[in-house]
C-alpha cells in the first residue's frame, strides 16, 4: 500500500462534490485509489468504493486520479481498516 489520504471539507479537491465533509482514500504503490470512504457532516458514511453504492453511484470518486506517494499517510493502516470495517454494512442507494 502506498498511503492513506484523509481529506476534510476544506481540503477536498474541486472534482469531488462538496456534499462530502470527509473522504478517506487508500492509495496503492502506483498512486491509484484502491478503496474510498466518504462521510457527510454528521460523520455518516455516504460513499464506499468498491463494494457500496453511494450518492454518486457505484464508481470511485478518485479512480481516475493519480496521487503523489512522497508524503506520509494521513492515517494509520489500522485506523483505515477500522473505518472500512465500520462502513461494512453500507450499501447506499444509487442516484
């Protein structure tokens, strides 16, 4: 795994809709998003990819993005896995 990126509302790039208060992305060694979890203002999961259908459909928000690998992870692997497991029941609804 390359790193974990943890974006909050003020750091989410323009290509991600502002309805996301937080977006956590697992990035592989090539700089490609492997897994994503999106949260709303209340901390509720509104997007999980792969495996869930979020408010933006069944695709990844960052699956076309390329991430820099030079910096440290924003979260530990253990914390990402905890968030992923907590979102396990999220099925969402396709819009």
